[in-house]
C-alpha cells in the first residue's frame, strides 16, 4: 500500500458537543495525546462545530493552515455532514478531503468509563488521521430536476398530498389500485368523536382530485417498476382495463349488474354480501362508474357471456380491451398505501358471532349489508355485545402492539350501537393504558356517554379469550388477576392489529424501500423525517408508515407535500451522489453478480465489452456491488481499499492510549 501523506499533514478538530462529549471523556488529555501523533500538525477545539460560529471557526483554521488536511472528531456524519462540508467549501477545500471520527455515538454514548472512552476516541482519531492522507477530492454531479410527482394510494393522505402539490402548479399522477378513490375512510359512516359524516367530509376532496387540471387519476392500477432517483424517476404503471368508459358511464348500477349471472363476495362489505362481476364499487363511489372484474367475469374465464354489453343503454362496456403499461416521468414518489387488519384463519375470528371492527363498521353503516341495522349474520338482533380492545391476529388480548385507531373505532361503535339498540347490553373490555391514553375518548363531543355501556378495566398481565359457546353464541373469558369474568355474548366485536398492505410491501421492495416487521415503511428519522422513506426521493404519508386517524393522516400528508415541494424547486439543480462505484474494465470478469446485487438498478452489463458498467446518476454509493464482486473489480469512491486499509492498519499497529487506573 502506497502512502500519499507526509508527516504532520493533518489538522484535527475536536468538537466538545457542548457538555455531551466534553463531560464523558478527558478532552484535555485527548487533545495532548492526539497532538503528539506523527501525522498531526495541529489540534484545535470548539464547543459546537455544527453551529454557525463553529463552522466559521473551522473555515478560518483551514484557511490559516492550507497544507493541513481536516480531520473532524465529533458526532456521526449522518447528523452534520453537510454543515461541515460547507465549512470546508467556504475555505476553498474539497469536502471529500475531510475525514471523520465519530467519537460521540460510537464512543462517548456507549462507553460508561471515562478513561476507556478517552482511549477509544484516541484510536478512532488515529484511524481517521491515517485515512485522510488516502482521500481524494470528488465532485458531485448536478442535474435538472423533474418537478412532477407520483402519489400511490388515494386515501385521505394520498388525496391531500396530491391536491396540495397540484395547487402549487406541479403535475401529479395519482395511482390507485382499487376502481374508486377515497380509501377506507369514505366507507365509514361517522367519524369519532364529533360524529361527522365521513363521505360528506371526503366528497369535496374527492371531487377536487378527479377534476383538478394538474392531477391525473389512474384507478385499477399499480406501480410495476420504478427506476431512477430524486428528480428523475421513471415509473411503469400497469393500468388494468376496467372495460367501462368512465367518461360515458352514468353509474346506473342495476342496468348492467342486474343481468350479470355471476355472484361473488363483495370486498367492500367485508364479504358479508355479494356483488356481480360487473358492478359499481359502492354507493357514492368516485369515479361514479361501473367496472368489470376479469377474475370473476365468465367472458374472461372460458365463457361466452356478454349480457352486460347488450344491457348498457350507453354502449360504454367493452370487453375486447386489455391491460396497458404506461410510463410517467416524475421527480418524487409519495407512498400513501394505507394499512389493513391482520387476521389469521382458523382462529376466533372465524366464529359466526365474532366480527372485526371493520366488519361491524359496515354493519352499522346505512350503506352497508344490513342498511345500518345492528343484526347478526343470521338476521337476528343481538341482546349482549362485547367489545374487545387490543386483540391480536388470533383473536385474544392483549395484542403485542398498539394500532392507534382501534380505540376510537370501538368508542364510536359503542355510541352508535347504543343509539340503534337502546336495550342492548354492551360490555367493553379495555386495558387501562388505552382508557387513559391520548387515542381514546370516553364520550363523544356532545359529552354523551352510553348508559347501557359497562367497562371491564384490564391491566398488564390480564388477558381475554374468545371461544364458541354451546348455545351458538361466543364466550368471552377475561382473566383479571386471580378473578375470572366469563359471559356469553350474542356478538363479539374485536379490534385486531393493523399491518402494512402486503401488496404495498411487495411494491416497496421493488423500489428498494425498507419496511418493518409489520409491513410499515421505515422512515429516514421517525421523529424528524417521518414523512420520508430511507430512499432519497421516495416519501411516505398516512397509514403506510403506521396506522393513523384521519386528522393525523392529513397533517402528515401536508408535511410530505411540503417536503416534496421544497426538494423539487423549478430551475434548481439537484446535487447527486459523488461517492459512486467505478468498474475496472481490465479486472472485470463479466460475471454480472454486481448487476443482481445492486438495489438501485444502477449497474448494467455491456455485452459488447463483456464488462459491468455503472450509471453514476442512479448509483447511491452504498457499496453493495463492490462487496459482492468476486474479482474486486469495483471500487466505491471514498471507500477504496487504500482508505479502509489505512484505518485498519493504524488501529492494529499504533500504540494504544494507556488507561489511567
């Protein structure tokens, strides 16, 4: 390994980080010992290098010492890499000639002993000093940004973000998997605690989305592939043919569906009613047009039925079309794909008198399967109803995690049920942490509390089980300490956990977006950047990031829209990644392992030259290809073998700082 640096080539900046680093290690001793390193020309300290004063201080010292390379011992580069890079640039230095030692997160915060922390910081600074002599100046390319936006999902969050972005003059493509927009909220009856009419609230927003000149709505569709980066994405959208011209359809419902011989469970009513193969999704659906489901239609499954075509008085049903793959150029993507209930088959949820919160929501909805009357599946009226909070996917409580909105749903359902059935007995089994939590309200905005509601308060360690009773009802057993409260109920409504939509999880994987174990999008920072995924240019809104109520979803959508608009400013250049991968053609064996390994599809294969090539505009500098290459033909800029080996060599050979007993 050839060393490019000479003795006394470095200036080390020690950041005290206020008291955070200063109080957790001996900075006076550290400064003295680092100054004695053979390659260190000077050591300077500052209280907070990331502050305006600290950046000015750093720039001034670099100008005063033009022959010394900067080494910064401070916090993680994730925090203030940009701030310190600006300090280098203001001093006329290339920021990639700066080396970093993370002595806060990797040392001070994880090493309780002050002397040991000081010794560890000494080693890490020594490695950074060795590395800085191997670093080379890099230039980050700049590109013109596409300012249009792709929004995936048309629930409250997706529609809110789409309208806010479109109102700013940007073009928006809104992709929805279902044949109608509005998500799940439009299927609710009322919203707790003010008991507002959900469709009434959403109709104006839905109408604006459909008729906004800057919004293109593509229903019955899904994103099949996404390539590119912030400012330059290409999305391939598969538009499934609904076989109905939405512009000419009047949504007359019975005219076409009335002659259809096929009946299948209606997913919009949780399978409690049936629909035909040609149908209008639900009352008030927008677009107000029918759709032909190919999976159910006899015409697409070996039959010759065209009854709906002949029945349509407007001639807008056409069964001879097919799917279409359309491409859209966008600068950013917003995932607003929502969530769904997690339920396992063969559990308590399969019992005839057990319903999920979503099934019961459809029952009490005036547009639902019973016209809003509280009835069991056999048509009878329940006399005793149990509402079980915090159920898990198998139908017992407590669940392992909180889905945030279940308490509000059950509180609303208790109030509505009490109004519809004044003589019904309602028993609520809820954990104290929910009853006193911010997501639960005991009464509606009117201050009304159902008189026929009784609450069984549960604590951590208690549990609830639901099983079939001999009478055909459902038995609910609550284990509260040493006491056992059991009872038979005509109806048990359970609140299972929410998870990310499985189809959305699969789509996110194709985009390189990480999700957690529940299928929710992992954000760049759950506190400060909860509106952005970990892929630059792909943002997240609403329940795709974790279950949210309507208010929170719309608020986050506004934050996401603001982040997108600030990232994609017309006329502003976007700076791309400088630390990209480079292929050595003479060493590359053409095995194409790197092509398969790259999560950003930035590596391709040149069949003429029989070597891999890297698209530097797509490359994110993650180094996956370099680590996968069996012949070491790929180098990740700023993470070369010489740079990494300089650190390793120093850590294994330099004298370690003695720990003071």
